[in-house]
C-alpha cells in the first residue's frame, strides 16, 4: 500500500531580549556560572510575582507578522501545571487559548514546487531550568539543576500538519530559522538549544482523508536529525502497519548516535495541565497602532529578498539561496553592491562569486564566521574593479583576496606593495614578446607552419619573463599580431 | 516603666515620641516585656525579633532626634508570618517553611522598614492563611485575649491577638476571604482589607492570588489610616497593583456623616447569626443614622453563592501557588525516599497540614480537564455577577454596612471537625474579596462578653468613604477603648 506522510512541527525559539520574561535578570544565561544569573522571581521563591517583558511581547508580534499571522487584540497568560524539578514554580506561565498570534503561513520550495504551510499559532512562555544528569564512576546517578535558563523568554510556533515529507519538514524549519534571524527575534541556534523542534508524525493510506495516529518525536538537535528522525519514524510506522500492528499515540525520543526513536511516554500517562488564567498577570490589550509600528519596522523578509535578487539583480536561484542563508550574509552582499557608485548586475554576480567562492573557502578553512571576516564589503568591489580595469588578472586577484582576508588591507595597497600590478603597457609587453620570439625559434616556426596551439607556449614564456604580470589578454593579442605579421 | 504604654494607639505613641515623653527604645522594650509576660498564653508570635527590634528602636530614636520621623518611625509592630522579611524567618506557620529565611523583603515590609517602624516579631496564622481560627497553624493555636479558651479568628489570628493584647501597636495581616476583618472583629480591634491592587502583594506568600490583599490590624481607625498611608500605592513589581496615587487618608477622618448614603444589604442578616451580633449591628446602624447618614435597604441576591465561588477559586489558585513546595530548592525536604517522585510525595504529605492538603485537592479537582467548565469557569462567571451587583448598589450608596462575622469568638476545637461550619465564618466577609472592594471591621460592642464587629464596604478605591463612616462611628461610641483583661 502507498502511504502519505503527515508532519506538523512545533518550534520553541528563545527570544532575543536583554532580560528574562518576568524578571530583570539578563537573558544571556549561557555566559554565567551555573545558578549565577538568577533572582527570587526566576527561582520561583515564595511570594514573588512576575512582570511581563514588553520586548518579548513585541518580538512575538514581530514574528507573528513575519509569518502572516493575525495579531490578537486581547491576549492573556495562563498557568500550565505540571511538577518537574526544572520548573521552578510547579507551573509554567504560558498561553493557552488566547495566543499573541494565530493563522499564518510559511512558503517553502521543495523539488521546484512551492507549498504554503499553515502556522497555527505563535505564543509566548518562559523557558525552564536545565537539568544535567550525571553518573558517578561507581554507578550512582544524580541530577544537577542550573536555574540560569529558567524564565528566559520562549516563543512557541505551532505549525499545521501540512508537511508531507522529511524534506519538506527540514525546508520549513530552515525557512523559519532564517526568518527569525532576519527579523532579529531569535538567535535561533539549534545546537545551543535556543531553537528547538518537536515533530508530530503520522502516516495514512494515500487518498485517505482521516489523519493517522500521531507520534510526537522529541530530542532532535540539528536540522539533519529532524530530517533523519522523521524518515526513521515514517519507516517504523509503515513497517508496523504492514506487519499488522497498530500505531500507539505516544512520545518518542530521537537517539542521535543510534539514529532511532525510542518510546518515552504513552498516552495513558498523558498530562492534564489544568490550564487556568494566570491571576498574577492582568490580560493584555494589544494596541493596533503598536502592531502597525512593528509591521512598519519589519525588514524585508527572506522570500521578498530572494525574489529581488533573482528578478532585479539577475542572480541564479542557487546563488540567491546561498546569499540569503542568513540576514548577515545577505546584508554583507548588499552593502558591498551598494558601495559601488553605479551597481550593475555584473558587479552583483562578481560579488556573489567572491563570497561563495574564495571567501567561503577561506572561512571554512579557518572556521571564521562572517561577522569576524576582516574584509569590509566595499573592499570586494574595489578588488573587482582592479580586475575589470585590467590591473589584476583573476589569478592575481585571488592572491590579493587571500591577503585581504588575512590582513584586512585594501586591495590597491596590497597590489602596490607586492608589485602585483599587471603589465598592461603595450610597449613593455611588446618588449617581452620580442624576447620570447627570439629565444624560441622552434615554437615560432611551428606556429607559422599552422600549428596554432604553439602560441600557448609562447604566452607562457612571456609570463615567465614578466613573472606573471603581463596582462594575459593583451599578451595573446599582441603575440598573435606579431606572429601573423611574420607569416 | 509605665505598663499602660502598651495600650496606646500608634498615633498616641507618635505624639509622645515627638514630644520626647517616651523613646522608641522604651516603647519597644515595653512591647517585648508584654510579649514575654503574656505570649506563652496568647501565642500570637511565631518568631520574636528581640535584637532586631532593639537595634531598629535605637536607629528610630536617632531619626526622631534629627527631626526626620515619619508617622510610624519608632512604633513597634508585628507582621503576619506570610509576609517575607529579609533575614527573618517567614514560616507561613507551616512545617514546609519552618526553616525558610527569605533573602528579600516583601514590598510592604520594605516600605515599613524605610518608614522606620520597629519589627518585634512575626504573627501566627492558619497554615498558608487557610482557616478562620488560627488552629490550622502547624506550630500552635493562638488564643483570644478576651477569653483564652476561645479562638482569635483567622487566618490573621496572631496579628489580631497581638494588637488586642498590647504586644504590638499594629500588625499587618492578609485577607483572602475575611482573614483580617474576622479576627479583627473577634478580638475587638480594627481590621481593614484594602481594594484589591491598592497594596502590593510582592513578597506576600500567595494563597489565592486574585483574592489576597494585605491590610492593617490596629487599635483604632486613625491608626488604620496611618498604616494604610504607609503601605498603599503602585508597585512595579506587582502587575496587579493599580496605577493610582493614593490620597492622604487622614483627610477622610470626619465625625459627621451628613449626605452619606449607606445601604444595609438585607441578605447579610444570615441564618444562624448570633442574636447579640445582630443586635449590635442594628444599634450601630442607628448610630450612623444619628450622625446624619441616610440609611436605605440594599440587596445583593447572589451573595448566597459567594461562599461556593470562593471555595472553587481560592483552592484552584492555591493548588498552583503551592506547587513550588517540592523539597528541592528550599524548605522542608523528605530525604528518606526511593525516587524523585517518592521524595516529592513524602515531602508534601509531611510538610503540609490537613487543611492545606484538602484545599490543594479541591483545587486540583476543580481545574481538571472535564471539570474546568463546570467549576472554575462557572465560578468566574458568578464572580462577575457578584461584582456587578456590588457595582449597581454602589451607584445608590456610598457604602454598605453589615456584621463582620455571624458569631463572636468560638471555643478552640469547636469547629475543627466540620470544615463547612468553619467556612461559614467568612460568609459575610468573602464577598468583598470576590468583588475586589475594600472592607473594614470596627468594634461594635460585646455579646456575652465577647467583641462584635461592624463591617463597612465601599466601591473599589472608595477607602475614603469607608474610613469616614468607620471613624465617625468609632468616635461616637466607646467600643474601641475596651481592652481585654489578661
């Protein structure tokens, strides 16, 4: 039987705010010693009260707008009750039935097909503390609690079960990740755990309307593991059905080194969270004028930027995809292009080539992030102009680029200091050609007898004489003229 | 030392301090002596902060000498032991927090510290403020200074007994369903619950967040006003605190009631009301009339549902508020356990008393999936109706008056086996918590030798009208000058 895969993703992203969700502690909890970025409020001590971080609400609205959501006029917080040592108050302040944003969508492209994936809701909550499980050498296990993360603002983005393959799920996640970084609402680093994803996976016979029993998969900490986990889960479910088994509604955890999912909790133990409105926080009314202000301040979103790169700048889809992988990359590219007095599509293509070619190669080699690259965007344009103007050959330009990358110096300065400027003076090149002709009578004869490829050897000799500085185009042209004249 | 010092009101003590007739150190030593003399019988204190008090008294004397005294500088006070005090144990009268010393002050404690009031100790209460007799304290019950065989009311029984017996000049209590006004009434003093949101709850260990409010227990109405002046006002640390600049409430202290419209809700003479209480209330209404007030009949028909609403909402909120006591971070922790979950269960089984457990279970049930709509949601809807009924009555009246408690102080143990009988103690007070409005109880006489209280309720932020009526009544009668013989 043929099956259809149905996947919905729930993404948790920590918000990029200065302070925590309900207290004044810094939200840069990762830099601190364990249990140092804490106060009575985020530790959930007796008698303390939460105060809403307005910036977190703003970021959630911003995210909702970027995902085409409707922003609620009235919203509120609720208590989600469950006991666990990482939950300082025994309940999490979250949002139950009145999320900040709802009914949006995200467009993805997979195998040349564009699909719109529904976004059910975006709501705001607080992160929990971190539990570290340890085992002593003699076998006794224990857990340590680091409260620094408790109370960091967290946004949950719930997607509709519209995804139909592991590929689509990964693409949705990549796009969502890019958007959050673009609009500056989250650092969204999956490895560091500030961008986390759970997947609801089910299968159903193709053409069936009814959804199959869903399994929730957790513990995936990279785009790759999300992809692999969904693939594994789909295969597991198909095999189970084919062998006459039934799929149980449960939560399964992805085990990265074994590349399998294992059962964590079945529905019998499903929690009753006993949600009720948070009495310590009055309901919030969101002013539509505020929403419009936030909308007006939204940067160009990745999809619009990609369309502009392809349609207006003539870049290929492939280059565009790579140049918009992050807001920083796209901004770097555009800053470079706009530093040119009259930016052309040719310059755009050239900048793209530098960034995706030499720069990417050197970054990979040195493990450097774009932020830490020494080359200012405008310097790439200056370098390209030296190439376009004939001062540097493309191979010389690559050498200059590497020096720029290592030192941050200007291309013009490097070219002059190293005496790298190409010889484009026809007299100087002509003199070198004359030397090459007189020193190599045999190749000259070969050429004159019709073996045109012999010219390559002579060009090489000119280069040897000028130590690589002769303008190769000019050399070939002048050489040809001289040899033709000898015919 | 003059023994009668401890029977002064705070404002009388203020006058003496300002004139130099007495020092804060003398007042504080008098309070501490009084505690030493009688508290083994009254049991109003969980903790006595002797050294801190003497130190604060000396600081207060310096401040008074410098001419920088605030109205409460140098006055010995007590705080209910669910109000967090930096460096001073705050137990909630629970095994769970027996060893808990907060590293922070509640906002009210901070304000009173800045004001220069002297903390002599922390007052006993029903565990986590759940109860109406202070018998639910995990440590010991408090006794009524008017009759040591009887309860002082609750849950602020320690504060009421301490103020009534001269152990402290005033105290702060918390009122979730009547926990300041009912013990105030049973101990013959003034107990006042402000409008919800007028006084910051930051640092008040939560019982039911949407109902809890801190307020003063004092020997007269002027003291109530002075203490409220010191603690009222917006606090950015409490999101439910009202953005409102409170007036100086002493301006409301007038002795006539000309033009005041006062309603008497007919539903508040409930079945089972003690005849002496009813009599005292009717006489008090006559006094108000003689002071120039227009008296009319009011009606709050949904009042009969207030108790049911309260016993859904308060336990629901408490079931979440008390979830943090798991033995992991602070407080009591049962170490003898097989697993994490076992440790959780045993910590909570042994750390909480029966009434607290009863309410956690009630609330957990009321919030459970499948029951939420029938209980919690319905209770919230009825709460709205009750609030609207008050609103419409306050279009006709400046204030409503009724008895504070249907009975005078009952005997220790008398109602411990019947939670519903115990809950009925609050039937006249808890509607004010449900509606978020202010209420005050002032002494209105004696019934069989035990104090009765007159309750005055006003609209939200209507404290001035409430104080004016309370003060005029008090000044026209002599009940507030009665003190128990101990």
